C-alpha cells in the first residue's frame, strides 16, 4: 500500500467514524431534547419529587414549612406581649392573623399553584409552536431541526466528508447541540430543585426583611421557564430563513446555545450555560 492509498484509507475511516457518530447522536440522544426544553406539570409527577415537595399539609417540605409558620406565630405572640412593656411597633393582631391565613393557604396549595404555573408556560410555548407550524408548514421542534440539518448537509450519505465545509459545519452544530443538551438537562434539574424550595420561598414573604429571598427565587424560576418561549421563536426564525444559507443556519443554532445568557441579562436568574460555567470553574481553580 503506497502513501496516497494509506492517506485515503485514513480519511475514509475518519469520515465513516464521524458519520456514524453523528447519526448515532441524532437518532439516540436528541430524541428527548424536546421534553427537556418544553417543561410542563409532568415534571412534578415523579413520585419521589411529589413526596419531597408534599401534596398535602402533612408531608414533605410543605409540612416543614407549616411547622415554621407555627414558629412565626409563636414569635409574634412573644413580641406582642413584649411590646406592652417597651415602645415597640408591631402590626395589629387582626392584620397578622389575616396574613397568616393567606400564607397558610398559599403554602398548602403550593403543589397545585406550581402545576398551574408550569402549564401556563407550557401552553404558551405550545401556542408559539402551533403558530410557527402554520407559518412554516414545519413542526417546530429540535427533532425536526436536526432532520432539516441532515437533509441540508446530507449527513447520512455515503460521501460524507468530515474535512469538507459541510463536515465542519456538522461538527460545529453537533457540538452546539450537545451543549444545548447538557444546558437544558441542567435547567431541568434546577427547575425541580427550585420547585422543591417553593413552600419556604412563599413563607419568606411574611416578613419584609426576608422577602428578597422570594423575589430571587421567583426571578430564577421565571428566567428558567421563559426560556421555553424564546427557543421555539428562534427555531421558527431558523425555518423561515433560506435553508441553503448554511451560515445563517449555524447562526440559529448558536443563538439557541446562547439564549440563556441573553435571558439572564434581561431578567436575571441562574445560568445554565455549561461552557460558561466550566470557564468560571477553571478560572476559580487557577486562583
């Protein structure tokens, strides 16, 4: 075997390996990406999560929060009697009792309230997807986005060339989609963690000095959930452009990978950018 044949064999092997890798990724990994992005109330259907959160006042974090609410009431009673001996301004008993009743109802209904909030965001994202499908005659989803990409780049064809422009584009897009998968997996977990904390977050509103905790919690939940409204909009824009313009197609994929950062700049909240978090971690370890 001469040198040219050896090089050709190596190139063919690399092309076959990457073609098989990309096809395997598209067929196995990203089939669940839509369910990770478009969250609905089924995220609370996990029996363990439901037990931890507490679907009634006698279980989970709801019962612990009720116990803390009782502690707040006891503390108010002590302050109320103490105020008779010193010059201390506290709210009227009837005002406090009314507020406690409101918070007791909110805490014990937190599971139901969370379900409604999750469904509202899901219905809004579903409505955007439906409008996008009517406008583009294409299903607005990651799975359809990958199918369109593979048709554009002919990833399944036998003449796929990793060292061609199309091959480089597919490599870039696959890395970007992998980042999206990790990012939205992290988002899915963060949403679950924040939902578990919801009874405590609601309770912090009972005092003005701790109300900032609820505001930070609500901002984080809102920023994570509103992502699923921006994602279908970007996918619609991608399908509206000329799919033969591969540069704009890559731009759409890149926009999806960066949308969390843009939403965080607008609304605040938590970051799910895997590459950004890894860079911050590496910088911290260097110091």
